[in-house]
């Protein structure tokens, strides 16, 4: 028996995601597909297009067998943290053999070479990054420039031509390559036995908003931006698996949710911004003062991001900061699991499963699997009963942030779309017979 793990957002699930699962199963002969998925808020710092339970059902209808939720603190963090959390969860489940991820490059050896360099860089690597960010370059561009500077110095025998360096540099231009590199770094950090498998992406790319009518492949971004009425999804029908299209047709009162649906909530939060908020994750002093300075001209969530965006601070970075402020996610929410006895992500929520593969849920794991949200705190306390009380309290607080985030999302979803939803405490995993 072979089990394949995938870390995803499915925002929403589309033909490219189905192709990845099918191709990965073909290459690996996997019998079971395990998904670690973002919940109601995603890595670019925005609410998900639709709720996590509907996205879970999309995955289960398309060859996924088990779907687990990545806690919101990790799911809304940097690519490095997002990848490390996903690998940590798959590793802690104990029954996952392989990790599959998409990449524009499609060359595992090159991605691993860059990942190894990034994981064990020369001493001046981070200093070089800082020197570029000080000149106004965004972090991704500064890291790319630092890589070019330092890789050539560290590998004089393998960098004979500019073509070689340019090829490696171009790998760092693409978002899925960057995430792939982070997955490979995370496998090293966790000393994980997960075998990496990469599938070359065939669509136009993560940020591309065009619909490729010939290939019927499009990014989730393109799908979100090119449908105009939830009651008539015909604009994007050919880019979705038939089961997903039918599901969305039947549940058209559960999407779309956007940043601007949280505009008033965010404004209220920013009006109470003070010095104590400097502990918020990713909030630098410069961004703190930019937010305070521009708040008087606030109109809505998206336009405020555009207003405080700079060459150095990307739209996504600012979007994550504002979400962290809204959800009260602090720097130390990521730092409490420093003891080797506690995995980086100390618990996992089950969002859905195929009844045929439910036996996997009875296997012994390194972390508790929470199936009933209302029982989550007691499950965590029982699992870590011999743990230091302050650490146990921090783990429970992390879990309670998940509940808060989902309840907030559900209230907004209900108000904006007139969609009756249950609170998070009464939700059950999606089960597919």
C-alpha cells in the first residue's frame, strides 16, 4: 500500500488539480491520496473563495481520500512556514509515503539543488538579502539576487556559463517553483522520509488570470476572476471537473467570498491599532506607521492594500499582515513548538474522508486528529497530558484561533450570501460513501 500526500488550497478545485492527482497516482501507484488543505483563509492572506467544507467535498469527489485542515496560523503565513507546516502534518500522520507538488520547472534534481543551497547557505547569504531589501527590492527579488551572487561563489566548478545561472535564476521567478523548493527544504528540516514527486504544471501559472480555451486548464486565480454570476458558471465550466461544476451549481449561495466582504471588520480592527500590536506576525515598524498614516483615507480592504503597498512590501505581504491583525495572529504563535517532543504543527483537524479509506484514521499518529471541533481542546489535553502546562495552553490557544477564524468566516458568508451555516462547534467532517 502506498499513500500520496498533497498540500493544497483548492481555491477552487479545477482541472489542473485533478490532473495532478491522476498523474501522481499514475507515476507512484498510490492507493490512497491524503490532502492537507488550507481552511477558510489562504496563504496569500485572503479569505478562501468558498468555505473549507465545500472545497473538501470538491477534493473527495475527485480522487482524494482524506482531507485535513492546516491550522490558520500556518496556512496564512509565508511560503516557508506554509510548506513546513504541511510537511510536518503529513509526517506526523505516519502513514503517508510520498509528497507530490506541482512546479513550473518539473525538474526535481534542480529544485533539490536549490533547496539544499537555501537550507545550508553561505554565511553572507542573508546579509546579501538584507543589503538588497535595504535598496528597496522586494524580498523575493532580493533573495533571487542574493542567490545569484552567492551560488556562483559557492559553486565555482558548476557555474561555468551564464546560461546555467540564468536557468537557475528563472526557476526562482515562478511561484510554484518557490513553493516546491520550500517543500524540499521542509523535508530536510523535518528529517522526513517523505519521497518528493513533482508534476510539471501545464496551465498558465498561479498568478495568470487568462483562460486557456484550448487546453481547458486555468489557474484558480483565473477561475475566480473570470466568473461573474454564481448562478451561471458557464464562463468557467470547461475548466472545472464535472463534479465540481455540478456541486457549485447546487451550492451557489456559498460563494464568492472576497477580501472586501471583511472591509468593515478590518476597519474597526485598524482603528484600534496601537503599540501592543507590534507583536502581530509579519508587522514591521514601517508597515505599522504606514497603516496608521493612511487609515484616514480607508475605503475598503483591497484598495487599502494598494494604498500601503510599496516596491519593498508586496501586495501579498501586506494582505497577510492585515489578515493577521484581523485574526490576532502573533509572532509567538509560531514559536511555541520549539521543543523536540512536540511536532511543528501539534494537532490536525479532519475535514473529510472517503468511507472506503476510513481505516487510515485508526492508525497511531504523532499528533491528535480532531474529528469533532467541540471536543478539540479536550483531545489536545488528553494527548499531551504530560506536557508542560504553559506549552499545552499555547497549543489549545492555537486551536481556538482556528475556531475563531472559521466562525468569523461563516458569519460573513452567512451575511453576504444569505447562506445559513452552522457554527464551527457543530460542524462534522464531510464523508463520501
